[in-house]
C-alpha cells in the first residue's frame, strides 16, 4: 500500500469511529439511562404504595399528603380513597388499580425494564469493543506502538 491509500484508509476508519460508533454508543447509553430513570420512578411508586399499606388506612378513610407540583413546590392533597391508584401504563394512558394490582404490575414492569437495561448494557459493551478494535487498527496503520510505554523513573534517585 502506498501512503495515499493508507491516508484514505485512516480517514475512513476515523470517520466511522467518530460519526458512527461514538454516536451509537452515546445513543445506547442515553436509552439505558432513560430505562433506569423509568425503573426508579416505578420503584418510588412501589415504596409509596407500601407506605400507604403499612399506614393501615381503610377504605373510605382519607389520606392527607403533600404533592410535588414541580421544582420542589409542594401543596397539601387529600385522597378520599387511597385503596385505588392510577398508574401510568405508557403512551399517556393511566389505569386505575388496587394497591395489590399496582404492586404486581410494578413487579412485572421492573423485570421488563431490567431486561431492557441489560440488553442495552450488552449492546454498549459491543460498541465499546468495536471502538477499541478501530482504534487498534488506526494505531497499526499509523505505526504507533500498541504497548503503552511509561518512562521509567528511579524512585530513590
């Protein structure tokens, strides 16, 4: 291979690395973060439901609570029947459930979200591996040593 062919090959590898692989990795990690965020919201809801159940409120007995309106701005709220809860099931739809039904839904949703997060973690690991392979190929094409040489310095000198 002549120098011009090597430069073109290096340019193609760098373009693939910067425009494809790094963007794919960023997208994959952002998706995984969204899954973790959604999972955290469901776990917070589960903890709230468990607190309501442990409080021993009966049907017809109102629940007084504080609701975050945003930016840590709270107002008092009164729930007439805390034995029923509205749960977001996606696409802007909410489903009215009893507390045990909501806990079961949250358990299933947690398993599903954990599976999604694991798949995205595996996908990001594959992308990172491809990035390392491309970087290794670039180093080889540019005749850069693959071993990192650290200067030796005598600590007692």
